[in-house]
C-alpha cells in the first residue's frame, strides 16, 4: 500500500503548511491530524507539549505514514529537539527551514521572531539561527493574542491593528530587516504585519521551505510518489464542525470528511 505523509498541528493552523505540501507534492497522500481537543499548545508547558507530540506521532504512525511533518511551531520548538532521535520515521519540523531562510535573507544581521509563548520561551529559533551565524542579533516577541484573532477572522481593523502595533514595537525599535512568522496562524496576518513593519522588512513564512525539505527527504529516501490520485484525510480529536468552519481560510479550500478520533 502507498504510504502517506503525516502532518499534525495543535488544531487548524497546520493547514497553512499542508497547503504548501499539496502544492509542491501533488502526488502524495496526506494524513492530517489536528489536536482540537487540546488546542492551544502555545500556552502549555514544555513537558505537556512533549507528551501531546509523542501521542500525535504514535497516532500518525498507525495511519501508515512514511514521514511526519510537525506543522505546529510550538510542538516543533518545544518537543522536536528532544524527540527527534527517538523515532525511525523522518520528523520534519518548521523551525530549521524558517531559521535557514531568515539567515539567508537578512542583510543587517538583525532578525526578529514572533510566535506563541511556548515557542519564544523555548529559544529554539535563537539556537538554530546562532548555529548558522553567531553574529546575528535576534529579537523575539511572544504574540499570544494573534491566534484567537486569526481564528475569529479578525485579520484587519482597529482591534488587530492596535494589538499588532504593540507586539511589533520592540521589533521596529530593534531595526530588524527580517521577521520570522513563527506560528501557523501568522501568515494570515501578513498584510497588517507588512504594513506596520514596512515593505523593506522581509517576512519569513516557513511553509514553503518546509514543503521543499519534505520533498528533498522523500527523494533522498526513494519514497516520492511519482503518480497516482492523491488522497487527503483529515482527523481531529474534537469538534470537526469547528475545524471545518476554519479550514477553508487556512487551506484555501473547504475540507470534507473530517473524522473525529479518540486517540488521546
Ligand atoms: N499551532 C500553534 C503554533 O504554530 C499555534 C496555536 C496553538 O497555540 O496551539 O505555535
């Protein structure tokens, strides 16, 4: 049987990464798991995020996957550095591809990172960036209100503008020329972030680089599907209706046949 690419996120946000995977790997089957019973991960402790991540990986392994993409920035930054060596299946997170692209893009060696509290506290982006170039100055800011605003569909207007201005102020002061959107939800706020930060600042949305990395690994391992009619399956741990309502905004098309599973 053809093996699929497994993807998981704390909820619906990982669909921004899935969208790129579908665009760049149109022949691949994809199994997506959104842990909607336990979202958000961004405010949970590292130990809890590690436990949830292990459970999600074990669920996906039962779905016959050949690679797992950890689409959630919080899970990638808190759990992957610890877990990577414990599984035989390739685990691809979203941190390294984003960090690499940012180091490549910066001209003044000042990079900003925004993400959930968990992602920022883990300092994983800093670690990855410093390994690539120790001279780079990094300013990292947690933006916890962005996730609920995006889920409410408040992508423009006075409230989100005020919140974004406050969060982005230290990054403007630090004169970053490159800003990593270190959370699944933030690409949807690109227009407002771009307006506040200015056109000269490069916004890094790692989804595309993640898809390129997944393709490279599958190719190296001889696991790429050359043809076939791809199947995309979607599982959640709670509330498929909520997931379905938001899915179109994140994936760019509606999602049908969402199955609720009790894996947790
Ligand atoms: N998916 C999470 C991330 O990228 C955001 C939502 C959450 O806090 O669970 O960090």
